[in-house]
C-alpha cells in the first residue's frame, strides 16, 4: 500500500492557511451541475472504496453510507494511519452526529479548514456537503503532499503530468478537465512508466471512448487503480469535472512515483543475471542439440545398413523413395543442426572468454570431434545403402518383366478360352433348325482353325514359366499353378472340339429328312387352313335380310357347304399324319424340336382347333338362319296389319287440302269449322292404333312395306297439319268477330280486307312480306315511302319483316273507326272524381263494378300532388299506362 502522507508531516498554521486559500476554494454551486455531480459521485466513491477495501468494507451510496459516521471514521484511520476516538454505536441521530463530528475534528486537526460543512448536513445526507467533505479529504491526504519544484499541490501535479506526457504526440496537458477528454493523456502516463501495457501508436485521437476505456481498464487490471469514471461521462461532458480528474490523476501519480528507484536497481541485477542465464542456456542448448543429433545418427545407421530383399520393384522403389525422403527432408535439418552446433560452441567459448568466465567443456562423447566422427560413419552407411537399392531394383525389374509377360500372355489366353469349354459342351444343335445346324458346323470349322492358331501361345506360356522357376522367382508357385491349369484346359478343349464336330454332322443328316417333311406339311396345310378360315368367316358372317326370299337363298347356300365337310376332314387327317412322322423321327434320334415349322406358322393344333370351332359353328348357323326365317315371316305379318289400317285412314281424309265451307256470316263459318274439327278428332283412336303398329315395325327394324303407300310419318304430319290449320282458322274467325264487334267494322269490310290480304298472300303463308304488304297498301289508297315506314312500325313492332292478318285488321280498324284514347279515359276518371286531380278508393268502389274497382285500386300509384288527401290515388298516370305511353 502506498503511504500517501507521512504521519509526522504536519503543516504549520500559516502553511495550512495558504494551502486552503489555493486548493480548498471549490465552487459549491458547480456541484449543482448534474453531469459534474455524477462524475464526482463515481470518482469519490471509487477513491473511498480503494482505501476502505483495505479494511474489508466499501460504500455503495456516498451520501447514505457516511451518514452514521462509522465508515467515515474508518476511512480517515486507513488513509492517515492513526487511531481516531472510539465511535458511538447507537442508532439515534445524536450518536451519528457525534461520530461525524469526531471525523470532522480529526480533519480539522490536520490543518484543514472546513467551510460551511457541519455534522448535521452529513447526517441528513446532503449530497453537496458530503461531496465537498470528501474532496477536502482527497486534497489533504492525496494531493497536498505532491510538490514539484516548490509548486503548490495542484500545480505540482499538473507539472508532473506535463513532463511525463511531453514526448507524446497529440497530448498537451494544460488543465484537469478538457486536456484529458480524448484519453490520450491517461494512456501516455501509463505508457511512459509501463510501455509493456499500452500500444500507444495504435490509439486514435478521434476515438476518445476507446482510448479512455483502454487506460482505465489497464490501470485497474495492472496498476491496482480502481476505475473511478466512465469514458462516456467524460466524452459527453463539455468540460469534465476538475476535481474528479484530479482525484483520478493523483492515483496515477502515487502509483508511479515510488517505482523508479526500484526499477533502476532491478535493471542492474537483471543485466548481470541475463548474461549468466544466456551463457547457461547456450550450454544447455549445446548439450541437448548434441545429444539429439548423436541419437538421430545412432538410430539412422542401422536403417541404412539393412539389406533385407523385397519381392517387387514397387517395394524397392518405396525404399528408394524413403531414402530420397531421408536425403531431402530428414537429413538437411540435421546438417543445419550440426553446423549450428559448431557455431554455438565457438560463440559460447568467445562469450565466456570475454566475460572472464572459464571455458565450456561438454559432457563426455559430446565434443565437436565426437559428432564429426559419428557423422562420417553415417555418410559411409548412406553411400552403401544407395548402391544396394539400385542393384536390387535392376534385378527385380528383370524378374518382374518376365512375370508380367507370363501373366499378360496367360490373361490373353484365358480371356480367349473363357466360355469355350461351355460352348463346346452345349447341345444347342438338338433344338436347332437345319439351317442353324449348318451354320453351327461352319462356325465350328472356324473355331478349329482358331484353336490351332493358339497352340503357339500355350507353348510360350509354358517356356516363360520354366524360366521363372530357374531364376527362383518369389511367386513361382502361383505361376506354376496357373501354367498347369492352362495346359490341362488346352487338352480338354481339343477333346471337346472333336466330339462336337461329330454330333453336329450326325444331327445335320437327321434334320434334312425332317425339313423335307416340314415342306410337304406346309404345302398342304396352307390351302386347307385358308379354306377353314373362309368357312368360319362365312359361318360367322352377319347377314341382313329384308324379306323371305333373301333368307331362303342363304339357307340353300349353307346346305351346299355342309355337303363338302366329309372330304375336308380326310384332307385334315392326311396333313396331321405328316407331322406325326416328324415327331417319330425326332424322338427316335433324340432331337429336341423347337416346335416351329420353318416354312409355315400353321401348327397341327391350330388346324384341329379351327376344325373343331368350324364344326361347332355349323349347327349355330343352322339355328341362326331358321330364327331369321321365322322373324321375316313375323315381319311380313306386321306389314300387312299396318297397311290395312293405314289405307283405311289415309283414304278417309286428305292431309294436303282442307275443303271447308267458308260462306255465310262469321258465326256460320265458326260453327262449320268447329263441326269439322270435331269430325277430324274422331279419327284419334285410329291414329293411336296405327302408332302401336308403327312401334312394332320400328322395333323389328322393318324399313319398307310393299302393301301400302302410306308411312306413319306421312300420316302423323298430315294429321298434325290438319289440326293446326283448323285451330288457326277458328282463332282467326273468332278474332274477326271480336274486331268487328269492338271496332264497329261491318261484315262487308271484313270480307274486303280478307280478299285484299289473300290476294297479295302469294305463298299462302298467312302473312304478308314487306313488299307484299306495301302492294296491298297501295291497292287500298296509301302512297309514299314515309307513310309505308310509319305503318310498318305499327303493324310490325318487332321488325320481323312479316305482317299477320290480325295485325292488318287491327291497323285497318284503327284507320277507319273511332277509338278510345288516354285523354278520354282521364276525362272519364275526372268526372267520377268530382273534377279533382285524384280519386279515392271509396269513389272507385261506388262508381265501378267490384272487380274493375279493385283492379284500379291495386294498380294506381298514390297521388303525390299538394292538394291530395290521405289515400288519394293518381288516375292520370294509370290512364296513361293503360295505353302504353308511360310505365304504371
């Protein structure tokens, strides 16, 4: 622990007064600055704890933990080295005040003038007074004793900092606030005294936070200076707190002030010891290097003297590669070690001589001469080993060449013989055709030539194997085994070749006989098979007949076919006997037929199968023909029944011309039409009966009927046209009567309109086309294209291009008669409403029949005029809508 003051160094009263005037003039108002207060809290707390830790305690809150005076008294005892009066242990306020007073009295006894600081303020936790008290303690016990060239404490500390940091770039200490913001001054102080702790050149002036943190962390870790401030507190303050910086810097001063003398003495001792240690280390290095080198030589020489033979060139080349690796990788470092050993020995002897120390004598056997002797022996073994490797490689290359030649020829021969034994043993000729057997014979002859050509290679293989045995080849056993296997196989191939040739020649003769039988079979089987296929096709042929004569012709042809079946069966048996002869020859000679005739794909089994199938079809054909005969007899009966009924109906009324009496009044015409309609409807049962017959004919697929000229479609269309024409005519007469009664048109006018309309209806379609209607209008006295276009828009509102008679009558009635209008209907409603613009439901029910009154009430909109009453209805819009002039 650094003693910050001498216990007996008591300043005089005058000196203390001067000191207080210079150093204790702290501005209490500045403590109100939050940034400065924060910095002082941290710095003063850390400073107090750096001393309290020596007593095994510390503080957390500077204004709270000193309130009872106990830790304050303990702090003063630690930093002064003196005992203070015994503190009071009570918890009452008076006890705390007494303890703080004891501390303040002790501070005053050291010549410190406490300005406006009382025990009550400390006990009450007054932050400003507490910080002021701690600053006073720091000044007295940490800074007062600092003096450089008779300066005051503050000036002395500043001068010390300036001298220590003068050589450093970017450092200019002029005060204890702004000069320290970039952190370089703190780092410079550490580097000046402990350059091993700070890499000053790596610091940047524009990175103050990193610089400050670096200095604070190094000081805390290596110099036992607690971290009293945060870098951010200094950087983020325009003017750091001077007292906080002075407190922090004083810790650096005390940490470094007593170390310089000890450092000088230590350097002197270290220099002497370093020389001795270096010499001893060189001796140890020589001994170890010499031992290691001799040990390596001792292990390497037996390896170089080993003459164990290898079996292959590759193995010897591996040894050669190991030797090359020894020469290029392992030996060069040892050569360097040997050279370094001699250099180290000579250097060591020179250093010992210059420092007046006795010469170095290595251990026995480790002299430079001993090492040179061992090295000479190593090089001799190395030379012999290299010559032996080369001679062995030449010897093994010669043996391996012969062995490779043997294996190469053997592999070629074995590759050629691979599958040959199996090929010669196979009996493929037993299932081959004649052409295939002939091809096998030619192939076998070619193989015999190839076999003879390989005789020379077999003899070469045997000769090489013999030479390898004579040269004592290491793998002679496997060579001999392979050679013997090749020779044995060669003898077997010769025997199998002769045996296969005899079998092929014998089989060829037998297959020639069978081939002749196959050819005869094919010549007779083909036409017979075609006959059967044609017969089956005829028997399965779908027939379509429309009368009895056609089906009787098919029955006659079928009977003629059945008369030829006996002769056909004889031919079938003759063809099958040829195949039986082929099977007999094959079985007696052990030939396995492939089952296929090379001249035809028709097999005996297919012939029998088709014959059996044809014989089955014959009775089926008989039955089908008989069924069709019965069906045609039934169809003929249906034709006769339909014809009888159709002739009766068709002759009773005409479907093309309707002759109806159209004379007399419209009522007489209507009566005649309805009577005629009733008469026509009486034919409905006959039509339904004909429909039944027609359905049966369609189900029987009957398409003609020679017994009648009428078809059901003819009768049905005529019937429907007749009914439609009558109904249309009745409706037309009824509309004429309605028009006549509604419009007041006379009977003669209707006749005239009908006569004009029918005159211009050239196609009798019941409607006039545009040009026909135009001609009709002209005949009635109308003229002009504009007039014609107006009339067409009335009679043909849908633009269909045609005008019906009813539309023509409506137009003519509007042109020639007086009709009601919307205005007339509105005037009538106004009379019923008593000349009002609206009408009520009660008035409608009173004036109109019930159904018509309710009709109007349901459709009239409520009256919206200003003169209306509740329930009033709008008869004007209703009347207009009746005539289509607006929506209801």
